C-alpha cells in the first residue's frame, strides 16, 4: 500500500513539475522572444502549483521526509525519555495538521458551494473561469493524506514507547 502511495504522489509531483516548467518556459518564450503575453497563464500555474505543493507535502509525510526541526533524534539518547518526546512531537503534529485539515475542508467547501453555500456564484478565476475548488481540493486532499500519515507515525511512536516501557520492566 505504501508503494502505491509513493507511486501515486510521485507521479503527480513529476507530472505537475513538468507541466509547470513547460508553462513557465512557454510564457518566457512568448514574452521575451515573440514580445507578446501568454494571457492568463498564471491561473493555470497556480492550479498546477497547488497540486504539486500539496502532493509533495503528502509524499513527504508518507516517507517521513517532511520538513521538521527535529533535534530530539539527533541529541537525545535512545530510551523512554526520547520516545516520549517523539510521541509528544507526533501528537502535536497530528493536532496542528488536523486543524489545518478542518480549515482546508472549509476552504474547499467554500470554493465548491460558493459564498452563499448553494452552488450559485462559485468563485472562478478571472480569465479562464476555472473553478477555484479545483485548487482547493488539492489543499484538502493533501492535508487529509498528511493527517493520515501523521496518525500512522503517532501510532508507531506510541508502540515504540510501550516497547521501551516493557524493556525497562524486565
């Protein structure tokens, strides 16, 4: 299952990176070589960038390579105290990520239902009229997967702490 997630998020990140590089390259070519503008390309760039960023964040959470200022693993010797600190760090990470997941859901539903909450006047981009929920769903989905993987890490750290306590009682 983890290999499937790595393949899925890796593919999204690779495809979005290629698309973004091509779009920005095309815009640069149009502007500086042909002296014209690629009208409204920024809307597409934002859409693909959201998918890249949040798929990359979920991929990092899956692999445990997301950005963290984790000095505990570097400086605290292995034992119950270190495992307790790791559990506390993972608990805080799950809590904060869950809060952002909640806000991400609200953000997505605002874009999907519109300001009136009934699907009328759904927010769209100015030029291409792309519904903004197409970007917002990347935020919500990325956060949902991040919370899922952070809960997995929390569970593993809890199991490690219980094993450390069991080793002390022998």
